[in-house]
C-alpha cells in the first residue's frame, strides 16, 4: 500500500510493507481463532487490528489530499472505497447463499437471507446487536455471513469520517491550526467512544461487541497516528524500534491473552489496538532495527495482500463444513481455513484486483460508484429472492385441549378442533408410554421445523417483564383482570416457556395471571453468571420483583422455573458447587415469598437435548430417531438438580415435574403426537407446551384447593 509520508502531504508516497504484514498477522489471528477457539482464544482481536489500520490509512490519505488541494473529493473517495470493497463482498454473499441452499438446514435459510441483505447494506452489525439481546437466539447457530459485522462498522466509519475531517479543517482554518483541530476532534470522538465501550461491554456485552459506537475510538486511534505523522513527528531510532517491537508483541499476545468470556471491547481492546498503533508509529522510523523487515517479508506481505478476500471466504466455508460434518475439531477447522485460500486467491486475482486497478474506473469515479451500486444491488436482490424460497409452510392448527374442571363442570376446550394432539396422546402416567417413543417417521410435524423457533410464547413485551432494566418491575397481565385467584410466574425463559399453557388455564378458569420473566435471569437474590459472565441488572431486578410480589400483588400461587446458572465467582467446571450455591439462593428467595403467605410451585426445568431439535428434524425427516437424546443425560442437565434440592423439605414450596410427559421413554423423542417438542435445544414449542395444559392444570388445582 502507498501512503503519504511527507509532513506537508506531498504526492510522494512510499510502500509500507510493515502495514501489509500487520494485515497478515491480523487475518491469521482471526482465521486461527475461528478454526479452533483453544488455538487462539483471543484471535477475534485481529479485527481490532484491522480497525486501527483502516483508521490510519483512510485518515492519512484524506489529510494528504486536504493538505495538497485544500479540499476532499467525496465522490472520488467513495468511488475508491466502492471498487475496493463491494465487488468481492458481493461475490462472497451470493456464494454464501449458494452454500446455504446446498449444505445448511432449511431452518437457517430465512435468517441467512435477511443477514445477506443486511450485510450487503453494511448494517449487519446493528442487526446482530439486536439479536444478541434476544435470549431465544442464544442457542442459534452463527450466521454464515456473521463476519460481515466488522465490514459494516468500517463502512459506516467511511461514510462519516471524510465529512468530519472537512468540518474540522474548516474550523481549524490555517494549516497548523488545522492539524491541531483534527487532533482535538479525534480526541472528542475517541474518548467518549472508549468510555462508552467500557461501560457497555460491562453492562450490555452483547450489543457492545457489535455496535459502531463502541468501536469508533479504535479507528480514531489509527487516525491520530496518521495526523501525528503528517505533523512531522520523528522518534529516535532506538526508541522507535523499542516501540514497534513492543507493539508487535502486544498484538501477538492479544491472540492468547484477550479472554472471550470477559467484557469486550472495553479495556481488553487496548492490548491489540495500542499495540497496532505502536507498530505503525515506530516501525518505519526504526528501519532495520524494527520489525518492518519481518513484517515486510514477501510471503507475509502476500498473505496481507489477500487478507480481505481471506477474511471474506474463511467464515462461510467454516459454517458450511460445520453444518455438513458436525462440529469441527481444531485440525479440521485449520484445514477448512487453509482451503479458503483457494477462493480467496481467485477472488483477489480475478475480481478484487482487476476492478481496483482499473484505469477506466480510476478516471471516472461515477462509473466506479455505479459498479459498487450494482454489486450491492445484486447481493440485496439475491438475498430477497432467496427469502422467497423459505415462505412459511401452511400448518394444521393444534387440536383441542380439554382442561380438567375445578368444580365438576364439563372440561373446557381451549383451541381449535383439528390438528396434532401433542402430549394429549400420552397416558395419564406417561412414563414408558410407547406413544411417546422415538420413531423414524411421522405423517406431519407441527410446527414445521423451518418456523419452529418462532413458535414460542409472546416475545418479550417492552412495557413489562423482560423489557425492563434496573429497578423497574411491571408484570405482564393475562386472564381475568378481576379474577379472585391470582397466579404469578417469575424466572427466566425456561419459566416463560410455560406461558402458552398458563394462558389457556387462566382464561378457562378465570384466574388473574401476572408474569415477571426476564431472559437469562432466574428468580434468585444472588448474582449469577450466564454464559460465563454476570447478567447485568438481574439481581436488582429480582429484588424489585420480590418486593412487588410480597407487598403489592400478593398472589395465591407463585410459579417459578429456571435453567442452570452458576453463582458468580464459582468456577465454570465446578457443577456441584454451582448447584449447591444455586439451591441455597433459590430457597432463600422462595422462602421470603412463602413467609408472606404465598404458596410457591417450582416447575422443574425441562430436559436438554444434545442437538438443536428443529435443525436435526429438518435434516432427518425420514430418520427422526437420529434426533433422540439419552434420557439420563437430558434430565441431568439444566436447572432441575438445584431446583429439587432447594424445594426439598419445604412445607410451602412444591415441585411440579412434567418431564415424564416431555420425555416419557429412553431415548427422548423429538416429536410426540405429531408435535415438535422443542424450538431449540431446551425451550418447548408453544404448541407442545399448550398440549401440556391439562396436566399442568391438574397439578395447580391440587395446590390451590
């Protein structure tokens, strides 16, 4: 790459082989980290290296143009970006759709189509940020184009950065003042962005990883290094060498020291980003004493030259191979990554380079913009057309669910008169009932696996329940608002999965039903960890929920449930200690409610499957037994162990276990009574949960009477 290096921003330029080498290191970090997490746990930090490099390159080129001509040609700038990035991206996006059609389960097609559209529009990072807060998506397989999130961040940066530079240049006036204004402006961007990054990565880590606002400081850091260079900053050779070597060590170390289970970007991102800035600032001035000779070695530069295409291709191939052959071992992952070099080199040779170096497009920026628009339009159109292939199938409505009467009146049918029976095919004592055994084929499956993940309870409502954060706690309300019997539901999504059945019961029996459910937040008074990190605000929210239940709602019956968690601070591999700590915390929280006169019923956590049920069923419609799960394994996973221990010996705390009607035989079937039981690995479909309403109603009636 050629960069302006003279203090006055002349047209003279020099090749920075060290930066090409940095690109090679960054892409290798990413590829190895994706191939096997244990190989390079922090390999994803290579993306942060790219951010700093991009900030340096783009700022250097724009400032050089500004110093040379007094203006920035926005059309020319966007044209260069378009022809550099969009053609190769469009090729990979279309190829990803083809791989999806050939190798991925149909259950992923709809999401992939929309992911491709978002990627082509360079907004995937915001789509993923929204999805990262969706607990229902927590068990979902990664998107085949998920890596396009970082390209979205860069493209959004490219849109605003030239305009910001122009504005700062106008405010700065004369050249010397202009440079100072640029540095001040960069600081005003970088410092709030870094502070926001630290805050959000601690309080809302999912979105914090993807959103542009937590990453701007990394790009601005590269820009600041570029401005420092144009101001004539010169370092003594020995100091420059020490700085560059230390920076290179920081970048390399980040692949192993940055922890994926800790908040990121935040403070952790300082290691790869500051290291990258140090290499860029010191390597050239250090000469042979610095790492430029290593980074500029021709084989390393060759990898750096194709780093963009390598980055684009490696992830779709990894996801496709994983879907085809199952979870890949680290050696297999490395093999797939190595194979990705073939399409990467071909794309670089026949797509990326010819268009980027085209003299015709260089002379006519408008033509380059049209080429970019055509590529983007083609990828968007491909995604939309692919979406048409996954139009939701027609489904038979569920069969009637007759609820046991309270007072001798006739049972109440709560659903429509046709469709699969689900759990109602099972005997009153379902354990061992062959009607629930795994079979190879069934005539129809409801919901269809392609739409099963949407067959859950109502999505989290913003005005109540999990839509709240902090010290707010307003229940979602169902059933009869004036009912004389009040039933409340509290817990995480494993509590909320029972809402379809509870709504049927509440509506039929005239109960007032209140729900306090929040994703990844069990009803417990201690801080817990989910997916290796604490859930922000969960303990505070539960404190308010408990107070609301005791002082305001005063329900006759409180239903609770949750999946497996660890008390924060308990080692990840110490399951016994985690269950002991959870049992103590749950019992104390429940006892506080029973002391106020409310009976507590614990819905034992549902079994866990070894595979995603909709994906497995979609791929094995003629051999459904492949989707069965060992019963002992399914029942020993999840929150059931801690729940049983917490409820044991407690007078007003009762355990309700319906798992014999979810897994009546060994192995556990994926489909019972024509109904798909799970919408992922652990959450019941609303259809199957509804078919359990008669059994649940019978248990609840005993407690209320």
